[in-house]
C-alpha cells in the first residue's frame, strides 16, 4: 500500500511517500480502507520528536482517519465490512498512523460515522472537537452556569470549545481578531474581545466581575501572571498549547484562592475518554452544528509539504485534509 511515512524523526522533509507493507489486523482490530486523514500540529510534533512518544520505523504519520471497514477481526462486534468509520488516536503511543491507504485500528478506538455526514468535513473536525470536549469536561470540569474564557475562539479548537460550552449552559467570553468577532458571536459567545486590545484584561474583568471559572488559551500565549488574577475562586486554567512558553506564575494569587493550573494533551486520553468524546461529537454531527470553518484538501502524497506549510504558519485557522485515491462513493 502507499503511505506517508518516516524512517527517522526530523524535519518535514523526512516524510516519504511510497509503498510499504500493508498492516495486519489482530483479533480485536479492524482493517480500514482510508478515505482521508489530516495534518494536525501534534503530527508535526510527533514527526520532529518535540512530543516524545513510542514510534516503530517505518512509521506512518497521522492521527485521524475516515474510511470504510475492509475487515473486522473475529473478536470485533458491531462493525462490518463496508461500514463508514472514523478514528482520532493513531500515530502515537506505539500505534502506526493514518496517512496510508490502509490502517489497522483497535475496535475500541473506531467509531461509526453517522449517515449523511460529509466524511472530509468530519475527519477535519474530530481532532479539534475531541480536544475541546476533553479540555472542557474532563480536565476543565465545566459546570452549567459557569463563565468560560476562550482565547483564540475563532480557531479550530477555539470554535469547538465555544460551540460545546454554549450547549453545556456556560456563559462564554471569547477573544479573537476583530475580523472574527462576528463568527464567534454566531457560535454563541456572549461577548467577544479583540485580542490585540491593550485593555483586554480590564475588559474581561468588567465582563466577569466575579471572575472566570475556566480559562482556555488555544493561542498558547499563556500569560498566567494576568490570567490567574482574572479567575474566580476555584477557577481553573487548562494549558493546552504554547509548548515553548515559560510563564510567570503568581503563586499567592493562585493558592490563596483555590485556583489551579493543569496541563492536558489529547494524546494521553484513555480509549474510554476518547469514546465518550466521540459519542458527543457524533451527536453534534447529526445535528449539523460541528463543521470546520475552512478546509484545504491535498493528495496523500503531499504530506511532507503540508507538514512544512503548517510549521510555517501558513494553515492557521484552516484544517488540512489529505486524501487517498479512494473516493467517498467507493
Ligand atoms: N493539548 C492538546 O491536546 C491539543 C490538541 C489540539 C491542538 N492543540 C493546540 O492548540 C493550538 C490551537 O490549534 P488550532 O488548530 O485551534 O489553531 P488555529 O486554528 O490557528 O487557532 C488559533 C487562533 O488563535 C488566534 N490568536 C492568535 N494570537 C492570539 C492571541 N494573542 N490571543 C488570542 N487569540 C489569538 C488566531 O487568530 P489569528 O487568525 O488572528 O491569528 C486563531 O484564530 C495549537 O497550538 C495546537 O498545537 C492542543
């Protein structure tokens, strides 16, 4: 089969495209004919070694897939050849990736795609959406009626955060570029602030005089010196971006108010947590309320180029989808 794979960790140009041996499913695995995969920031971190994780060479890159069940192992129940499915947890932790014509997926990491959902839009949505779900409800412990601040609310993860938090009954404050204010308001943000405004912190304080219960910064600025002071008592910051930032933490303002800062990556989510997120995401797909704002489609052979473009910042706010030669109608 043809695949985008690496023989060593390194820059984007270590990715090769060509023939490698097709994977063999075990008894509780499913062999999937891949329709499309994506390129996420974390795929570049795994490829370069910035995010340390177990990989076996040749290593197929890529985390997400949408495809069709080719063969289900004898121990798999509920999935049959021909079923349209998706996965968002390949390509790390000892699992081979999704950027190939075929992939093996453990049955508990594979989810049915609801009827009528566009597979390309779906595969583009699942990584940021699952990240948002886990950040809000598992690590952020969001409750009905709480006030949430989403920094970078017009981005891929940010827009999913706003969509889900509004549905969960939170009051959502957002920061975004001024051209994205209308988009964030349409997603349901109660107030949108321009992240370039020099008085941003004062504006947020004015909109949430009792403080922010949960603060999520998808832009990875991680200005904890300011953010901790904006929190309510027992307010939480979930750090999920900005791997190279070195913020200053005001310790007294944190512990004297029962506030907390926790880190989170989706890479460590358990199969049960991922399945819980997947059920929620499938529900949003059925309702038609989860669709990426912008998608760029490339052939699978362009994986190295797309990794390089992502690292240069050329894909900000847009999702990159890599397609195999299989078509959605096949
Ligand atoms: N922890 C995890 O498990 C996990 C999972 C997925 C992604 N991530 C990380 O999440 C981050 C966001 O990913 P993404 O795909 O959502 O990126 P994205 O679509 O590019 O969104 C980033 C958004 O932040 C905005 N922004 C830039 N500077 C800002 C600032 N100073 N204040 C507020 N907003 C600002 C950008 O607006 P402009 O267009 O105006 O620049 C853009 O709308 C990445 O670092 C990624 O690695 C983490």
